[in-house]
């Protein structure tokens, strides 16, 4: 989706780990799929954040030692804005903020309802736009489950009897916005929603094209 000598932004498909002990990971595939940096501190390309095995969407990668450090610092300083879309089950408020402790650390997530449709099996299905303010493991999945609106297809945090099998997890990392740490260019990129999202909701609505109000400095 974007690449220069410092960094790259890529699409992560469902069903593959970002990193870990397995051979089939995004991290292991990057060397063959990205151009090697021409800079002196060129390093093996490395994802600087994680997406779950079943989550699709946009992923940021560092290509040099200095870039990996700089991007990690941007995440630590909350200078990278992320948005997600999800499909959740059950009646839900128009918008909300969820705060809880995950793995001993405070976690914050904001959500906004984009559209709801009635479902014979699930009662309501909701398209939500999500803005995590922290990056805890399984944060969005745990937060939505905690308010009794689990993500469709979530086998770990879903409601027994209402877990959709065989269609994957309806959670997609949609956008990244940040200031390039070396060129100072303001970068905003979107990864188009999977078609299966659109099949559940009104295809005439323009919610996919909605742009965020950026707070980047």
C-alpha cells in the first residue's frame, strides 16, 4: 500500500500470524515481498504492531533499525491513529467509550455505530467504527464482549450459540494516520473493507468513504 526506504504499509490477510514461531508468518514473508532498503542501517523488515490471526487489514512495517525504533516510539507516544471496523451482535448505543483493565494495564476504546440491521438469528447486527486509544492484546474483542456486543465470528469471546463458524472474524484494521518520522510527510492510508462486510449492510451507503478528523500534529 505504501513503501519507501524507511518503512512500508501492507495488507494483512486473515488466517496468518504477524509473527511467532511458525514458518508461515507475515514477518517471514516480508523479505521476499518488499524492496530492500538502500539506507546504511537497512534491517530485516519488521512489523511494529500486531493484528490477531483472524483479523484483516492495515499493518505498519519498519525497514531500517532507526525506522523500527522511531515507529515504536510513535506508538508509545500515541502519535499513530488507528481505526477499525467490526460487525457486532446485539442492540448497542449510538456511541460509547469502554475502559477496563487488560493484563494489568488500563485499556481504552471508543466506538461509533454506523449502521444496524435486523437479523433472525442474531437479533441485531451492527457495523461499528472503532478507535482504540491503547493497544492491549485482544483489546477490541474483549471490550466489545464486555458490553455484550461480541464481534461476529469471534470464537474466543463470542456468546455460546451465537458464534458464526466458517466465515472468519468480522474485524478489520481500516486506517492508519501518522507523520513520517524521517520525511515529516503526513500519511493517511485506508485498507478497503472486505466484501463480506458490505454484504450484510446497505451497499448504497457511503460509510466506507468516511474520513476521520485527524489530530496529528
